[in-house]
C-alpha cells in the first residue's frame, strides 16, 4: 500500500467513524470567520429512496455582538455534507 493510499484509507475510516456519532439529539458547532457560532441539533437521521443517509437538524445562530441568538430549521443535509460542515461535537 502506497503512502497516498494510506492517507486516503485513513480519511475514509475517519469519515465512517464520524458518521456513526451523528445521532438524534447530538449537537455540533461550527464557527464562522466573523465569530458567529452555529449550533446544529440533530432531529433525525434517515435514508432517502436511493439509500443516501440525510440529517434533519435545527440551527441556533449566535452573533458575537448580539445578546440574543435565533433559531432556524428544520434543515436537511446529506450525512456526508453535514459531517463536513459541522465537525465539532458539543454538549
């Protein structure tokens, strides 16, 4: 196995491991360059008719200079896209 193949295998393995941790009730965050924090709460994980897993979630958005946050959703993303967008798990 070449070094490039090893890196690819490790990346796929990490993505599979990450997909297993996306479950109903779990929360994930992402921080934007302007320090806005999006927190996604998983509402459901389901497969579409083609068998592609999707995540239905609600988002809470907190701006750095505002006292109130606001909520949006529900939203829907393919599990792979959700895992790439929301990488940090929170409690």
